């Protein structure tokens, strides 16, 4: 169902949109000003992934004296939902099996009304579109969107949904300056609403160790096309003749695992590659590596790069997306062009031959994450934005959609 069809059906349905100010001020008698701002985070799902880890951290590090957080997933719930509940926040799925997109919007809008949501924070374009429409119907006065990748997504449908939703949104946040600039290009009419807030990580989970002295690189990512592991394997095959002691550990699972294992055999580098699969001890694995390598074709702000730097690893990564905003060339690591096995191989060889620079790079990397990419700083910046956009002393009203 296209964006235009859905919005037409919404407009013709029995659910009538109301002006947010009219709905919020319709009251009888005196209503005390709310002590907290009710915020609802809306995401596609709450399964394993970097976005979901950030949502868990929102629940753990928010200022509970000023904000009450709710989390609404359009589809499945998983372990991150349990972690959010453990942090004391409400979590619900709006899908509950197979529901139409129109019913999904109805469910979400009713949820906003029942929980008296003051501000809706959507994540990525799909959730942004349905969350913004539902917020409009429920009379929620403020919508914020975060784009966690590069731009608003692929294809004409994503661009149309993004532009429609932006008309009902007060701020669009790119997780990197690169992402914010791409969003401006995809919706120039909303350029004035677009800003950047860098992602962050919980530094307490990643104790600084510094790099191990051995020529062992580690890469942590889902095994999907945009991570471009074939280029990394080709680079290893080109680097090994020059640094035969080099080893690469790949942490993560995904659709490309079988293909990559076969490719390693064909390139005759199976003795230099170790596929470790999904792991729960990533911080420990990082601490046993000499440096971190990433061959991605696209990135917003890579949490795995930040985690590696927090542990104290120098970085070798492709110069895509937000990576140049994380890695300072020659200080915390090296950047190479994407999709270029020879350039990446040269980077591997250079890193291995400059092992004496790893400890200093690792220290500078940790300092950079502490200064610019701490999860507490990220949450505080979003909360400052919430306060800026929220209407003070807003009365609350109850009731279901009619």
C-alpha cells in the first residue's frame, strides 16, 4: 500500500484527525500541569540490532524525574523488549500478528491517547510514517524522528513516506552530520527541521584494555550485503603474502555466512579467517584483538566502531557515512575507500607493520569516544530537544478515539 493510498484511507475513515491544540486544551475544570513529559518511542520492531540497543539505552539512562518513556513496536518483540521492561518502561507491540496498515495506525493512535503521550519519537522511515500519522490523529503535539542510517532509506516509496511524515514532524535527527545532510537533500522543504545528534555507547560496558600485540584483526557486524565482507576477504587474500602471520576474526551471523565461508575456501585463506558467529562476549573478544576492521559500503554512526575504540583498538575502516566523523585519520585509525580490495589490503599491511602505533591510537580512540560518543551525552541532547519542543504546563485529556 503506497503512502498516498494510506493517507487517503485514513482521511476517509471514521477516525477523524483533530487539531492538536484543540484536543489538548479541551477540558472541564482545573487540571494540574503534568510533572513529566510522556514520550513514546516508535520502532519497526524490538529485535536484535544497533537501533534496538540504543532504545534499551534510552530506557536505562533517561531522566525519570522529567520523562516517562513508552516503547511501541510496529511488529515483533524480542530480548530488547525484556531489557526495556527491566529498566521500568512500558513496551507494547502494535501488530499482534497480521493486521492491516490502517488498523496498525488505529492501534498506535489509540495507544497514544490511552497513555496520554505528549511527544512521539519515531525511528527510521517506516516507523516515522505510521507514527507521525497516528500522532496527528491522536492529537499528539510533538513528533521527533531519528534516521539511523544514511538518509531516509532506499527507493521512491521511502522518500515519499519520509516527506509526508516530515510535514507532521517538528525535528528530524540524523545520527551523523553525513546522514543529516543526506536527509536535507531528500526533503529540501524540511531542511530547516533537520539536525544531527551523534549516537553513543555505554562506556561502562567496554573497559579499556588497549590493543593486543598480535596481528589479529576483528570485525563485528551482521553478515549482510551492505557490510561488504567479500571485499574484506579479497583484501585478506591480497595482504597475507605480505603479512603471513595476519589473522581475521569475524563476529556476527546473517544471510551471507555460507557464501563467505565458501569464498574463504576458494581464496585459500581459511587458515587466516575465523567465523565466530553471534556472540554475547563481544567486549572480551575485542580485548584480545590488535585492531578493528570494517569494510562497510554504508554507515550511519557505527556502534561497533565506537565499542572497539572504547576498548582501545585502532580502527581500519572504509570512509563512508559517519565513519570519518568517528575515526580521525592517522590518530585513532585509518580510512580507505569502500569497495576496493587493494586499498583495504594495503591498509591491513600498513596497520600490521605499524603495530608500535597501536597503543597511542587506542588511547586517543578511547578519549574520543568519552568526549563525543557517550550514551549519556546522546540521551541528554535528545532530552534537551524534547524540552525545547514541548509545550510547558500542557493539560492532559483522556478518552479513546472515536
